[in-house]
C-alpha cells in the first residue's frame, strides 16, 4: 500500500512540475482556477442534494463547462503567444501572459460567485461584504478587459 501511494505522489509531483514549467506565470492562477472549479462543482452538488434535485445530465454539463473554461484560458494563452511572437519580431516586449491571466482571474471570480451562491443555497451564513467583493472583482476585471468608450 505504501509503494502505490509513493508512486502516485511521484506521478502527481512530476505532472504538476511539468504543467508549472509549461505555464510559467500562468501556473498558479490555473491551479487556483482548477481548485475553484472543483469547489464549485462540489458545493453545487451538495446544494442539489439538499434540494433533492440531483440530475446526472446537469452534472455532466457542469463538468463539460469546466473543461470549456480551460479552453477559454487556452485561447487567451494562444493570443498572448501570437502577440508575443510578433513583438519579438519587432523588438517589442509584451507582458505575456496578459490575456490568459485576465481570463483566468475573471473565471476565478466567476467561480467564486458561484461557490457563494451554492453556499447560500446550503443556508450557510455569508457576510454580505464577501458577496459584494466577489461581484465587484468580476465587474472590475470586465472593465479592465473592455475597450475604452469613445
């Protein structure tokens, strides 16, 4: 039993190291997003169980949505790569991974709001300022990403 656990830990360490090396500055935000997605799914499942409305189709769609979130991050990362590569050709510096980080932080804020909604469905008392901060963070990120109005 100890050997299997050691092997599993080594594999996990190797995979997380490889992902961290590949993602660089984006690694920790992506890990945070993954944790938020798991917590959101878990709290959503608990709330559905409490309300006796568990539905496998909705659950599978929830998992698919989380995978699509990672696809959106990948698109942001791709945009950063294209801009960074073009910048190198022009001897310009680009603060990569700007778009991927912006998308990831927005998704983390979105997941945070969803987690708070799920906790409210579970009748967990929430301080109003926490909900307000999460919503304000999402709005601020959206404003940062929006082009200025003319």
